[in-house]
C-alpha cells in the first residue's frame, strides 16, 4: 500500500491504542501486530531523519537537549519528506474488532480497515 508519511505519523497514537486491544481471535491480533511492526519501521526511519534535521537546525541547550532555532528551514526540509509516499505492507483488519475506539480514532486509521 502507498501511504504518505504524514498519515502514518498522525496515526501513531491511535495505533498505540489499537495495540492495547485484546482481540478475540489470533488472526486479528497477528494482523495488527504485523501492521504496527511495519509502520514502526517506517516511523523509526522518519524519526532518524528528523533528528538529523534537529541537529542541523537546532542548538544544544544547557541540559544537553536540542532546541530547533531555525524553524522555517527545519519545516522547509521536513515538509517534502512528510508528503512522500512510501510503500508499506498493510493487512486490512475488520473494523468490527476494534472495540473501545472512538469514531475519530477509526477515522485516523481508516486506511488500515476493511470496507
């Protein structure tokens, strides 16, 4: 499936909720596990890239952390990457198995659900 990195990034919190659901069948649990695993690999790559941008456009603070000081340059470098389509293996899951999610949560991962 082709999906924009920004969509994966925005769905991260919802996927954490989905990962905490106890499914009644092992197949759904496995599909969710595989999807989250594949998505996390892509998000780790993105996080690594974002950290390099923070190093480039940031300043080290007294406590050792980095703070972005050149926001415009940072955003200009990051935005095209967030708009990038990536190919990721996603197995669709049945939305009826997602007990405990709000309608807004469902909307955030609609791309991962069977119709």
